[in-house]
C-alpha cells in the first residue's frame, strides 16, 4: 500500500510538473518560419495548438486509478487463516 501510494503521488507530481512546465507556459500562437529558411524565400506562418493528447491523458487516468487500487487494498481484509498463521491453504499441515 505504501509503495502504491508513493508511486501514484510521484507519478502525479511528474505529470503536474510536465503540464506546468511544458504546456501551461506555451503561447498558442503562430510561429513564422523566416523566408531565408524556405526554398522559395517566402515566410511560412504555422499555427500550433499545444494540448494534452492521448498519451498524457492515459497516464493521468492510470495514475488516478492507482489511488483506487490503494483504496481497495485498504478495504479488503486478508483471509482469517492467514491472519491466524495457518499458512497459505488454511490448513495447519501446509505450514
């Protein structure tokens, strides 16, 4: 449970850092390629739309599902025979 929560928090932190550092600060504007860099000497405007796409969104969903996984581990108890120390199958013979 601890490693699951730690992994989810660090992954979420990395996703938030990427979003803040790479996507939130970028202007959605037009970039102009100067004429000296094109074959015919004419400047080319390129409109760029920076958004989160499928990969980022899938990582975010997987990270959020990890919190559900940790919650399920907290809620579901171990079987009584494991708690009592009788081993894997519930019988004292398999200890």
